[in-house]
């Protein structure tokens, strides 16, 4: 009973992060009123972000259906929620225990190595724990071995993912206080790297000069609402009014329905940005206590919307560019006659928007466009190579969407083909590498 209670807390990011904020403030010996205020505002902030994300997802789901129908496409739509929902029926207990232990290992690795990242995005932790549970079960792990080695693998991924992209987070925020906790960091790193190669960071997406008559477009809510409404209405025209009335809009005119969805999308982004500001105002100061007492110099790794307020124009540019990358990739896959990965609109928005912000930080407007486009290509092709690993496990109809799931899943899947010992050696080798890198860095500092 108590274990179920702990697992449910671990699976509820708003409560989990609020408790961490309370712990951080308590360690700083703040007054009770400040502790309660910080905990409640962090809790509410996460619920606001979750609510905004839900609004965006609800507006994107019919767009995906319209797109598939309009252009007569069949294939696999990468979707974390879909595959996890299927897998949890058989691997629910293992997933929950791996998740709980993974969070503990993440804290221990942060405490004893130079990789000081505490991963706080609960739903992504759950999804990764689920994928690890499935792959390692098939490798031959059972009971305690499955939970311990799965938890260690998860703890390592939770530590390495934020570290991978922190260089660009520092460029973006101007400090090293906050990290990015979202399992698509390979794509964000690629966007930042490519953006730095092809772009000019002095020409930011936020400095786009609109003509006087179009100055209102500088308001991100307005520009997103107009842009997305045009995109929705265009696809609606191709899908046809009859299909939309019968299947999606409950009889509402197709263009009116599309216009409403465009506005709903913009509303969701507005809510997300409001929640992010609320969280940042509370979690960063609260985390100082944990940093000083439990894990010196630790950094909270937070969900991807945390970067959106830094470059709202890049959010929209990144989404459109990533979507274009997915579109090009889809046509290449159709032409080559292989598995067709359809456009997962939700990952192209959340991951594409974040990639756009990172690309802008390192390469300005051109960096945002090209970097997010390449990220869109990456999350379209990685599932092709991940699919055989999951296909052997009975998930041929679905796959994970974000880049780190592809990278981690392919790596673990290849090790799993050679059995339990190979997987264990691979996991311990990565752990040993983190300690070696930490010792080398320490000697360099002392030297």
C-alpha cells in the first residue's frame, strides 16, 4: 500500500516537483509560510504547464487525422503515450519500480560524479522506464535483476540526457543554473550544433523586423494563432468539409472548426508559457537548498516548455521547420519502399519548438530553421531503426517518438540480443566512464 503511494507520487510530476521545492526551501531553513508558498506555486505551475500541453495536444490530434485523410497516407505514427499504454498492461509493476529506483540512482550519480543533473520530468521518466522494462525483460532479466539493472540504466539516461545539451542551455539562458529534462536531447544538440555551423546568432528570431502595419505580429500569441489557423484551414480544405463534419467537428463547418483549432493551439502555448514563468520563479531558488545540502552544485532538469519564453518566435519557426523535415523524410521513406513513419504532430511541435529555440541560441534565424529541420529528420528516421527492436517485442504497430528513446532503445536492444551479461557489462561500462570523466575533470581543476 505504501509502495503504491510512493509510486503514484513519482508518477505525478506536479506533486513530485512541489515536494522537491518544499525540501529545498526547508533545507535553507526558510519560514513555514515561504515553504508553503513555494511548494504550492510550483505545484500549480506544473499543473498549468500540463494543462497547456493538454490543450495543444487536443488541438493537434485532429490535425494529424485530417492530414492522413487528406493525403491518403498509411504508416506508423510515433507516439509515446500509445506504446506505453499498451506496454503497461504487461509491464506496469516493473515500469513503476524501475522508475522509482531510476530516480534514486539519478540522485546518487549526481551526488558522486561531476554530472550534477536532477531529472524532474516525471512523464518522460515513466515512458523511458517502460521502454527499458520491456527491452530488458526480453533480454532475460527477471525480478530483482530487472529492477536494479533497469533502474541503473534509467538513472544513467536521466543524468546523461541533460548533460548532452547543457552547452546550448547555457548559451540560451546565460547561466548554468537550469538544465533541460526532456528525452530528445540528441535532437536539441543536433539543432544547436548545426545552427552554430550555418547560422549567425547575432540575427535572432526575436529581432525579426516586421513592417509597421504588421508590428502586431511581434506578439507571439497573435503570430502563432494566425500562422496555425492558416495551416489548419489549408489542410482542412484538402481533407474536405464532408469528412471533417462527419468524423471530427460534430457538424460544424470545416473552416470554422479549423480556425477554432488554430486559436486553441495558440491558447495552449499561452498557458504553457504562463506556467513556465511560475515554475522558474519558484523552483530555481528552492533548488539552492538541495544543491547546497544534498547534491552540491546540482541543477534541476525541467521539461522542454521551460525554454519557450526565451525565444517565442523560434518556437513557431522550430515547429514549422521540424514538421517540414518530417514531411521530407516521410516522402523519402515512401520512395524507398521501407517502413513509413508518418508525421507525429505532437513530437514535431514540442521537440521542434525546443530545437528551434536551441538553433536560434547558437545560430539565430538560420540556425533555428536549419537546426529544427534536421531535428525533424532525425526523429523521423530514428524510429525506423528502433522499430525492429520493439517489433520483436510485439509492438510493430507503434513506436516511441523522441530522439533519446530511439538512441537508448537501439543501444539497449543491440546489447539485449546478446543476453543479460552483455547488457550488464554495457550499463556498468557507462557508469564507470562517468566516474572516470569526473576524476579527470577534478584533476584538471586541481592542476
